[in-house]
């Protein structure tokens, strides 16, 4: 009785008529019907876990072991080449990243999930890139911060698993700790790692977030899927800054996502023109990947674009005050870059826009409102605009 009572909020109240053999009247009574995932005794624990994950809105659930040995050398070589740039956290705690059981003691299995995020838009991302006076932001950042949404959902998912098995040792992650999530996702069969380093699925492309539950359950693991990139090099060929230095290897120091989000100082002049109108991240390697023609828009309302960020002019972005920035990025992943990086990125994009006297005059008006770092980028942008005249 206590088992059922503790879960009444997730149970469904069903009516039933009971006829007393000693009476001619019937009595309406109710019983609690548990969700089918809990009553399907014929299903394995792994099947029940996956079905539970799907019921929480994840598009896919897979299970991995903790054996990442084949990824050790590749990861260490990437760090030794300094391809992580200023992201010192990528080099710290590498043992925990490569050995999940060191990150969370007693971890035996990792439950991996996929959550689609591609928003449904009136203007295609490709068209936005062609309109140089408009701002382009990575599609994942247009709506609510995925860290918060995914973490809360994973926690609820883990709570239900614990109800299935009893006391459970676990910890949930979503791009928030030393977790080699792409390697785990491939071992869990969620897809294969493409040449751009993102995880690809044959029927859903790569527009999705990943999340993990480290658990002390010993579960049967899923089989990795085959790599289907073949001889295709679309992602490598289209990268504006040639950041994909070899198949499956990205030099973050050249990547627009890194430069506009992680890099906090002056953006190297050699990359500024290639940034175009991308003011937060870059999606080119996904936009032009043939597998993403199968991707479908998300059904998650929280990932819908906010504050018109899917169709906003660069000049409007420049005119945001710091208070505007803080308000309009509340609950957004964009908030983490801070106002200074936001203005820096917008200024570079305006320098790359088609020549427009309004842009030059607006940049000059903003020059003395900002610090030396921003002023240097404004000077560059004005020079670019003047040369385009």
C-alpha cells in the first residue's frame, strides 16, 4: 500500500462498478491504475527505463557502459595540440572525463538521452546568413536555456527509475561537468560522431541535446551504430574559418562558436570577416550536413524563439543597453557570454554587413560608450564599412 501511495500523483483514477451479491444495487468505486511502464512485468528493466524516458519527452534513450578506453588517446592528443583554446576546464579532471566511475563512484552504466531542439521558423537559417544586416544566432540558443530544462527532466526521469528499482546511486548531467558525452552517446547507440564532431542520427540529423544519468545499475548496453558519413566532406568544406582541421578534429581556437561564446578578449583579426553576421555561435557544419534534411522541428515549446531573436537586425542588437541584454536573455543560454561579448560580436557583424551610412554613424555614436576592447572592434568595423563603400 505504501508503494502505491507514494506514487499517487502519477497514477490515474479509474471508475469501476461493483455489484454486491447480497444486494440488487451497484456501487461505484474507484481504483488507481499505475502507468503501463510500471505494470509491464514482461518488459525488461532496460525496456522499462527506455519507455519511461520516452514518456518524459526524450526522443531517444540508450545505455552505455563506462569503457571509454578507445577515446583516451584521441582526447589527450586533442588537449596536447591546445585545440581547446582558453577552455581550461577541458584539460582539468581529464581522468574523471575518461573514467565515469571516477567522476561518480560505483558507476556501472550510463543512461543517455537525446532531446531535439530545432525550432520551427518562418525564415530559414540559410536565408538569415544571406541577409548581412540581420543577426544570426545558433538555433539551440533561441529559446530557453537547455541546461535547466534538460537537467530538471533528467532528475525526474531518475526519480522514476529509483521507484522501479529501489535505492539508486546516480547523478544527472547535461553539458555541465567532466563528461565525455559524445563518446557515451555513440556507445549508447544514439548515433555516430560525424566529421564535424557532432552526433548524427540517420533519421533525425544532429539538431539535438544530449543528457546523461550515471547510475550504479548494471544494465545491458546498446550497440553502437555504424558511421554513415562515408566520403562526404560538406561540413569541412563549408566551415567559414576552417576550424575542422581534419575529419573528426575541431580546433576550437578557429571555431566561430568558440570565438563568439567562450573567447572573452579581442577576436583575432584573421577571423573577423569570416564570422559574417554570426553573433552567437555558428551552425554551418549542421546546416549543410546532408543528414539534417531529415531533421524535424522540436515540439518543445520552451525551445521556441524568444524576443524575436530569430529575425532581428544587427542595429537593434547594438542598441540594447546592458539592462535590455539582461532582460531579454533571462533564462537563455546567451546570458552567459555577458553584455561586453554581445556588443563585441554585434560590432564585428556590422563591420561585415553591406555598406550603410547608418551603420557607420551608429558605430561612431557607440564608440565612447564602451571600453577599449569594444572601441578597438568598433574602429575595425568602421574601417570595414568605409572600405566597402
